[in-house]
C-alpha cells in the first residue's frame, strides 16, 4: 500500500467532525444548565415563548423608564431656564419702573 496523504486527511476530517459535534453538544448542555440555574425553563416551546414575552416586557419597561428620565431632565432644564428668564425680566421691569417715576 502506498501513502498518498488522503488517508491522513480523512482521519483528520473525522476527528475534526467528532470534535465539532462534541463541542456543539457541550455548548448546548452548558446553555441548558445556565438557563436552569437562573430559573429559565426552555424545555418546551410554550416555556420559551413565555420567557421571550417576559424579556420583551422588561425591555419595554426599560425603554419607558429611559424615556421618562429623558423627559424629566428636559422639562427640568426648560423650567430652570424659564425661571431664570422670568427673574431677569422681573428685575428689568422693576428697574425700568423705578426710572420712569
């Protein structure tokens, strides 16, 4: 039998394929274990949909809170600027009123 290198390549491909399958399976097990540890049931499609709905609700809560925070900040700045302008105008009015007498 002569050695042409193809035997080595096919053996390497087989080992590579086995390693790939083992890695995928280990990854799947790790993800399932991690989800179980944090209390997520991903064993059925209904449970997966419920978890996705929970995450969607949490995302909407976060986005809503960020929007409210932004609105409050903007409103606060506008109020402060408005109070400052009103104070300056009132001072100007009082000065003008004194000079007109």
